[in-house]
């Protein structure tokens, strides 16, 4: 069993171009887990795009508000919301915020 205390969880910048996006993988292949899981944060800036060709994701919103755009359709992602993004060839989801957003993610299989 692994327990990650809130104060020990520190996200790090992920190179996503012009957007500001931080994350930390807490559970990954290093623990011989079949999934990756961690915490991500996003700030205002250019939208961040993720492709879901090779993995799927389940995310739980902790704080703030994020707009998810898929196929031109926009969805608000608010605290307490859960989103499932399937593994689908050609699927691209844009993540963006006007303020700040923090969420927990689980991907299968490992996203990196």
C-alpha cells in the first residue's frame, strides 16, 4: 500500500507549449502498477491538447474550473465532477481554464 499525504504532493511543469500545466505521477510503472495516477494543475493560457490514441483516462476535479473541448463541443469540469475519456484513435481533448483547475487522473495503460 502507498499513501501520499496532501502536503507531500508537488506537481512539476509539463512541457505543453504555451499553456501552463503541471502534474505529478504518483502511481506508475515504477510501482509495477497497471495504471498511472496522479495530480494535475492547469492555469490560464493556451489550451493544452492531449491525444487519447493509446490510453484512456478517468479524472476527478478537486478545485477550480476547466473547460474540456472535444470535437468542438465544450464541457465545464467542476469540483466533484468525474470525466471518462475513452481510448479512441484520433480523439483529441483540449484542456483550458480562465482561472485555475486541479484534478486527479488515472490512465490505462500508462500514458508515458
